[in-house]
C-alpha cells in the first residue's frame, strides 16, 4: 500500500486556502475509508509532500485528529493511527445509537430525501458483487453518514464524521470481513425502503436493532481476531 494513502490525489482539494482543518478533514476521510489502518505511523515528510503543506500545518492537523481520538502521539516515535480497545467500541455504538436514532425520530413529515442513502446502498451492492469487502465497509459508512445528514445539521455531520472514522479503526481487526459486512447490505436496504415509504417509526426500530446487532458482531469479531491473524477489511 502507498505509504501516503494516495494523498497526492487530494492536493487539489486544498487550493491556496489550505488550513490545518482542511488537511485534518482529508486525513479523517482517508482513515474512515480504510487507507490508514490502526497502528500505522504517519510520516510528516511523506504526507506533507503529498499534500504540499508545511510541517507546521500538518502538525496542527495531527493535533486536531489526536483530540478526536483518531491519532496518538508517542514520544520519540511519532504519530500513529490509534488502536481501539473494547471499551472504545462500546462507547462508539452508544453514541451512534443516541445520534442516529434521534435523527430518524426527528425527520418530520415524509417524503424524506433518501437519494444519498440509495446511492450508498447501490455502492455497497456493487462492491459486494466485486467481492470488495473493504468497499462494502466503506459504503456502509457512507450510508450512515447520509442517514445523519438527513438532520440538516452541520454540527451533527461533524460529530458523526469523527465517530464513523473512529469506528473504521475497530473494523480493521476483524477476522472475516465478509461475514461482518455482508448482512448489513440487506439491512441498509430495509431501512432505506422504510424511509422511502415514509415509515419513520419502523425505520427507527430497524436501525436500533441494527446498531445493537452490529455492536455485538464487531465485539465478537474483534475477540476472535485477538486469537489469531487479522484480515484487513
């Protein structure tokens, strides 16, 4: 894997008004999409060169992501993508349930704007046909990001970008990514269809069960992976 995660392709996103926040946003997205697995050391020289930003700007971006619990700084060793513990996973799912279910509950009157959800479902199905299970995982994260976006709240979007990026760190440790991710293709579609039909209460019930089941499956998969070699998602 490219040590920079293909970051040179993102240089155009920075333009002349590059800031630490925008660099952090690019890195957060790359972490969420699985380019930088937990435990990866992030090279200032390689990433700064790929993005064309100064060392000071990059270090500030690292500090921002450290506060978001995505990175850790180890004295005399550098900056690393964080490795999550079991308690972190439990807390992430508690946060997701509070936020995502509240978003669905507060949607108001149908019809709901579900085009983004539909696109994420289609993305996941296409990845599954190609047996790209990391792609299925990424599509699933896109689905939940689009779900939260239905609230129309920049603050909620920002919170969930960080939560979903941190969640991706937990998914890297699973031993069988297909077994973990494949069942949620149908469940995402079921939630989409409930919302498309204007059945907000049903969608919330489906989502709550989904998140509880996902939490248990991720915890079990991480426990199994701890006993043997992991397969990256």
